[in-house]
C-alpha cells in the first residue's frame, strides 16, 4: 500500500548486538536516517568514557582491517602469481616470490580498506552505543521505519539474527 510506513522495533539487552544489527542494516541498503535508537537520552560521556569509546571504535576498525586484509593478501598473491604464470614470465621462482609479495601487499591494502569500510557505521546512533552501559537493565531499542514492505521484512530478518529480547513489526 503506497504511503504506508512500516515500523520495526527491536529491543536488545546489550548495546553490542544492537550496534551490529544497525551496521548490518546499513549494509543491506537501509539508510542511516531510517534507523534510530528509541528512548535513549543523549549521553555526555566522561573523559574516561569517551576514551574507552574511541578505543573500542578504533579496535573494531583495526580488527576488521587486519582480518579482511589477510584474506585480501592471500587472494591478491594467488591472483598475481596466476596472472604472471599465464603470461609465462620466467624464471618461475622469481614469479612466485615477487608476484606473491606484490599481490599480498596490494591485496592486504585493498581487502583491509574494503572490509573495514563495510563495518564502520554511518549512523551516529550506532556510534553512541559504544558509550552505553552494557549492564543497563533498560537495554537498547532500535527502530527501523521504511515504506517498502520487503525492506521491512529484510529489517526483521537482520534484527532477528542479532537475537533481540523483543521484536515487533507494524504498518501505519
């Protein structure tokens, strides 16, 4: 039905799976302006809390970069070696050594960048989850408001994968 807004609300006990769900929703093409945290007052983190949040975000970026960079390095090395062998470059030992090294360097840089960029949220609400107390009994509520019912169904599937305490969908 045109003009109908579909709302999906998920309540999580811990901010970490809520953050992961928000990042995955963005990765599925749902706009950051369509994903919001509910009933959460704006927090002003302390100096220590802000430092902790910055370190957590940095650690996440570095972990993602390293994990995807290693995969990219392996693929890049294999690809470079294969291309050089198809071009019949001689001697074979040099092809394997230089092709593997060059491919690994290029693959690490490209794979790391692409992988890390996919896991960094655009939505500032997702970044705010780093400053939240994971022991807060209120938890975190995420709302997704979209017009397309198939996008709402995709949002339900994504949120369900992150095990919310409660999940509801309604059309208005």
